[in-house]
C-alpha cells in the first residue's frame, strides 16, 4: 500500500499514525502498560483502545498534536501532506476548498506549517526517511490488524480525489519524507509528565475561536511536549 493510501479514510489514517506514534506497539498513556492493551471495535470508531491493567480507555490522539482537532484524522493528515509537499506554499483558499474546512482554519494551518518549515528543511537535509523506511510506514506493523476493507462515503472519496488532484500540482522533492517528518513531530509523546495544557478558557478563547482551533495541529496539546524549535513556538502563538 502506498503511503498516500493511508490518507484515504480514517481507519487507514489511524493505522499510520499508530505506527508512527508507537513504533514498538501501543502503550497505555495512563499507566504505561503495553501487554494488556486492546483495540476496541464496534461503534467506538477507529483509534480507540482499552487498557485492561488500569481499565481506562484511550485514543491515540489524546497525547498528540491532533488532540484539539475535531476533524476526522484522515482530513488532518491530508492537510499536513499538502502543506509538507508544498513546503507550506499551498494557498489557504485552495486548502479550504480542497479539504472543506473554513478559510480561517486553513489560514491558521498554513501559518503554523510555515513556522515549522525551517525545522523541516533542517531535518530533510540531515536525516530524511529513505524509500525503504517510507515503504515500511505504509504497511501495517506486526502488532496491527490487516487494514479493514473500509467503504468510505461519497463525500470522503470526492475529497480524496480533490486532494490527489491538488497534490499533482506540487512537485517539491521528497513529499513523503517531508510528510513523515512532520507527522512524527506531531505524534511524539510527551518527554515527561508535564502540566496539563491550559484549558481554552484560560487562554481567553471564546467558543467561536474554539472552532478555529479545530485543525491547528493542536497547539494546546503541544504545550506539554519538548518539541523541536519550530514546534515549540506553536504553543506560544495561541491567540490571546
Ligand atoms: Zn493503563
């Protein structure tokens, strides 16, 4: 499966993000257990897990840069890919159109991606993931189930077509590598148990603004991370 196919629907997107965030298999964020951790099926949606040691439920998103996003994960990943492949040159208007997000959200996304570009350029020059590593990321890990035969809805398929069309116009080098580097940065678990990210009310955000934060790479969620330089600034850019 090509890496881009992982951005087609949520089940595949969670599969990819789980591999990136948990290279050695799932870890309970509450108690650190690894062995008695199982994926929940049924109506819980992709990406929901239960730890049978502490009996708590967790989602991969809960400790990543996507924490604050209300968008389906595959849409968030499509945004990251477009911005990575275009080195944040993709226009906000087009981003809003292609992905069906608000223009304001698209502008914020683009700005945040721009802030990460110096770091990304440095990483691409220093240690870019090679073709074999990229191919490996596109396949299920040994601890993952084979991908389900998902049947994305019409709107989902149309969005993916728009995404692929938009992507065809960007021919920057190493799009997969750039995407994976950004995804790794956004998926990294906290390096230490840090203070909880500030509640939105604490940073003076109204309900309306909360919506605009839906796809901002979860700046609030990044607050407890020890990210690379470009990322650390994101937390400080929450609108006051
Ligand atoms: Zn646990």
